[in-house]
């Protein structure tokens, strides 16, 4: 038998990482849960799903990809690379769409780069909703990015809405509009 090395490199030659450790992978092979298929010039590995298997996630839309629709999307909004691993805008967008009514007030106590605020502004635009949000963040550098992001989303999309923020340390507990 001839051994073939298979690397996690996409068609566009982007290097990815394996989904599991070698040990877990070999266990899956032993359990006959992996199948290797030749597709054109490549060997592609698939994990088999059984009919009665409880699936791990329904969140499989390509828009949930954190790099393309999180990191790159934030980069495009800010005009520079600033924040490591924001969530995909669409993961939060779909969550808010599923879980809220159009007049709800939504609190994100771990706001990070402000994905939740961005998603709510976008959803309000799409369904003419009137959701409001409160974002709380502890790290100064994340606060700055979060504020800038929300301001830019409002500007770039000509959103006619108010955004007010409070920065206790820098501004001595004053509201800034
Ligand atoms: C995983 S990040 C959130 C990322 C965000 N959902 C996004 O996609 O941009 C978690 C954030 O929670 C913040 N955080 C952690 N503990 C906190 C606390 N007690 N109060 C406020 N923010 C907190 C961290 O500083 C970090 O920015």
C-alpha cells in the first residue's frame, strides 16, 4: 500500500488546521467514521454522519465563518486590522433574529468589538425594527474599537439613530453623545 500525505490546504492554497488531534482522528478511522475520497487531484476527508447520530450543530451556514464574516468584515468596517477573532456578524444577526422581538432591549455584557450592536443595527434596518442595545465592555482597547465600529456602521449605512456611550475612567462618568 502506498501512503499519501494529506494536508489541510484549501483549493485556494490557504493553510488551515485539522479539526481534531491525531489521536482522535485515528480513533474515528478505527470506528470507520472517516472516508477518504479522491476529488480531481485532491484527497478529501469526510466524517460520516449516521442516521441516528445527534448532530453537534445546526449552525453550518458559510456566513457563520468567523474569519471571513468576523475578522475580515470588521477589518473592512474599521479600515484596518484591530481585533482578534470577533464572531461572525451573521452568527449574532441570526441569533438576535431568532430570539428577539422588534421592540426588545438587548444587553451584551461582554461586548468585545461590538458585533451584537452591529447585528442589531443591521437587523433593524432589514425588518424596520426598533430594537435597542446596551453594550458593556471592560478593556479600554476593546471599548475604543467597539465605539468606533458602532459609529462607523451608523455612518456607513446612513442609519438615522442615536448612539450614546459612557466611559467612566476616561471621561469621569460623563455621557458623551
Ligand atoms: C469573546 S469577547 C466578545 C467578542 C464579541 N462577542 C465579538 O464578537 O466581538 C469577550 C469580551 O468580554 C469582555 N469581558 C470579560 N469579562 C467582562 C466583564 N466582567 N465585564 C465586561 N466585559 C467583560 C472581554 O474584555 C472581551 O472583550
